[in-house]
């Protein structure tokens, strides 16, 4: 297997920013992944004279798209909505691979002057706000243990939502008895040889759906072992509408038009899932039957107990996993693990899955705000006790925003809106001469609800770590792009829940 080529661009993060920042920065961004580079690019476009630094814990930019290196890594949503609204994704691909996405992020960072503002190998370990100074003090630790301190007027956390250190990895009985290799997708060994091997992938989410057809190209046989089914849908790898309009429209216009087409289709589908979920379930079942044939046990392997988008729907390009199943290169087994043994996995049903390699595609561990607890004037502000303001700020925490994308819609749709709102907020404060903005509940009593309105395992496991949403605007989240767009692009900045000074 060929390793993916990685490497920081020569001089990135070193040439313009010196080793120490003696003056407070205007904006500091935590994270240089898709969201962080998007935020920095927008700030550079709208405020070219403001001082800006990004602190990235890893040795390169890209976040998720630099971290995951398993075979076939790709997005599971279209690039017209996963891409930035201000920078068209090149080509006609709708479902893109990890290398293409990483290249896209790097090119945006280069184009908008972000590359030279990234500090790599800087893991943020503490953030503290001082009202008297009107500044955040941000402490980062380098790989060699050295601590570096930065100060900024506005702090924006774009660290993603899951731990990069480790994924969710349950322990299975008898693991020590297994004579083969056990790997987790988040820590994929680049020298893993799976050609001609029997591979069992434990899981049924987007990672498993990506791995199975890609491993099947070289492996002797691949089995996807799932405890319960997921919805799996085939999409064209290239968008026919975009190819058509690109013939007579400039690239930027064609991209924007296709993006709105995709947003409209997604909104219609989500609305249909809420108003008539049974009809959508039936359509997705029929889709699987059409792809696999009437004789395939679709109701065993592709009929979840939940409604569509109560957990994420898995998308695949050009039906690649369905094709691997039809050809007999892969199979799905719906059962529970009883234990591992020397030759594979014993199932709860009593059956045995023989394996040379077991891949535990068992999910993510959520890590809100990079595991940080904001400290405001000496008082820690636990994240799980705060309410979320407009889906992007925390009650009682000044001059601080964070990005959490949609769960049912593409991540970047919400990230772009948050980043635009941050720019609106900074411009408003500049114009009015304000130094501080703080969301406040102002004695309002609200019934807290979970931040993530999906039933996926990773959300349930982290429910007590996440900030809370309330039961009314602006403390309640909506999985509704147009409503959020109206609220964040044109809504009032100086509302009853936000105080300025």
C-alpha cells in the first residue's frame, strides 16, 4: 500500500510571524483544519490589516483530512457544500478524496495569506480572559514541552468536535488471543499489507462504508460486521448539473449555482424526513433493493430501526460498496461480537468470522473546544454548564466563538455562517468602539437540552461533556440553513442576550 505524501510547505508558519508575539493579536484561531483555514481566509479578506495567528497542534494543516490516512479516505457529502462558499472546489467531482480535499484547503490557505500565519506543533493547553486588559491569554505547548504564551482580543476555536489523539475503541473479550492484526482507522499503519488477506471491518458508519470497497480491491475477502444497520445511499461521483452549467457559466458562478441546488435538495429531503419519514424510509429501502437485487436480504442489513437523519446517512460514490457486495468481494454480517479468538471473531449467533486483519471502525470520541475550559477573570467556566448562543458562543464567555457544523447537513455550511458572523461582530465592535461582547442569560430560566440532536453513539457518549442549548432563540439550535442564514447574516447583533462594553 502506498503511503500518502505529507509535508509542511517550506517556511510555512515561520516566515512572517516571529518566534514570540510581544503585541496582542487582533484574532487568534485554534486549529488549522477546514474550519480554521476557512475562518482565517475570511478574516484576511475582510480585515487585511488585522494581526492574526492560527495555532495548530499537528505538524501540518488540514485537520481531519491530514489525520485520517486509511485506504479510500473521502468526504461523505458533496464538495459544493463541504467546500467554502468563497472558493470553488476545482473540477467536477462531487464526492472527493482526502488528498484532493487537503490540497484544496492548502491552496485556499496559500491564496488568502493564511499559510504564513500558522504555528504548527502548538497544542493549546489553557485559555484565560482578563476583563481589565480586554485580552485572552492563550498558552500553547510545543512538542518538546516548551510553553508559549499569546494574547489576543478575540479568540476563535476551530478545533473540530472529536479527539485527534484516539478514536472510540471498545475492548472486546479475547483480543489478546487473536493472532492477526487489529487496527483502528484513526491510527492506520501506512505499512499495513492487506493484499490477499481476510479482513473484518467492525462498524457500519461512514468510515466502514468507505473502507469496505477500497479494501476489497486487494484483500481476499472483506466482511463488514455491524451490530445494527445504517442507511447507505449511492451518489454520482460527478455532478451532472454542475458539468452542464459549467459549459456556459464562469467557474465561480457554476459553483455557486450548484451549491444552492445542493442546499435546496438537502433542505427538501430533511423536511420530508420530518413530515413523512415512512415514505423516505421506503424510498431508501427501494434504493438498496435496486442496487443489490430483490434476492439480497436488504431488510436484514439495510433497514435501521431509526428514521433517516436521526443518525447520519452514509453516502458512497457511484455505489462502490454495493458493487463490491454484488461481486462477492465483500459481505455484510449483522450480528454482535461475542469474543475474539486466535483465528477471528466469534459472533453472538455462534457463527465464526475468520480474519487475518480486524479493523475497529467503531467511531469517534467527542472533544468539545479541544478539551479546553475557558477561565474568565480567574473563574473557570465549564463548557458543559454553559448555554450556546446562536450555535457559536458560550454564555458568560467574552470575545469567544467556536465552530460546530451541522449534524444533518454538511459541516461547512454552518462553519461558513459562523465565520461570517464573527467578522460581522468584529466590524460592529470596531465601528462602535467596543472592546468586549458577552452573551448572557440575564436571569432567564430555560430547560436545557442536548446540543447534538442525533442518536449516534458518539453523541450519546459525550452528552454530559457538551454545552447545552435552550428552548428559545437565540439559545436554541435549528438544523435549518435558511433560517440560520437569515439570523446570522442579517439578524440584530446588539440583541437582549448580548452585552457590549
